[in-house]
């Protein structure tokens, strides 16, 4: 199983980025976590094959997760980015559901760095 993430980069505060992650297989849930330096990895958003979404509260309104089931690809649109959003963003997949617990993840992709300058 491979999860190939892309789309990270350097952006100014207030800017936008769109992350993509293509999976080599089909999973019920796909999503994104992030890990800032010195902090634990945390859920950003998840989406099921049926379109059910869950977002971490402090990012609601600034991020939108979507999915192309035919392409086994998940996207994360991030708007109005802030310096605190700087982190490595990891694509994740699960046969059941993705949650705040890292143990809910069955597969990880490589991280993609997002850096937001002030």
C-alpha cells in the first residue's frame, strides 16, 4: 500500500494551499494529520468513501476535505493559512474510520511540509 502526498510548500499568511494524496488501494476512510515541531501528530480532517467528513474544531471553516473515489485520491484545501499551521502534513488511510487517535490509522503516507510565513 502506498499513499503519495503532494502539494505542500511555502505560503504567506492568509494564503491557500491544496494538498493531494493518491492511494494505491481503496479505503473506507482517508484523511490528513499534521505534526508541528515539538508537538504530537494531530488529526486535521477525514472523509469516508460515502462522503462523511470530520474536521478538527480549530480548523473548521478554513479547510475543506474532498475525495475522488474513482481515483482513490483525497484532497485538502486550506485557506487563510496562519503561521501556526506550519507543520508536516501526513496523508492517512483506514479500513474503518479516522479519528483523533493515531491508532485509528492503518496506513501512512510520507509527509509534505507546509510552511506559512508571517
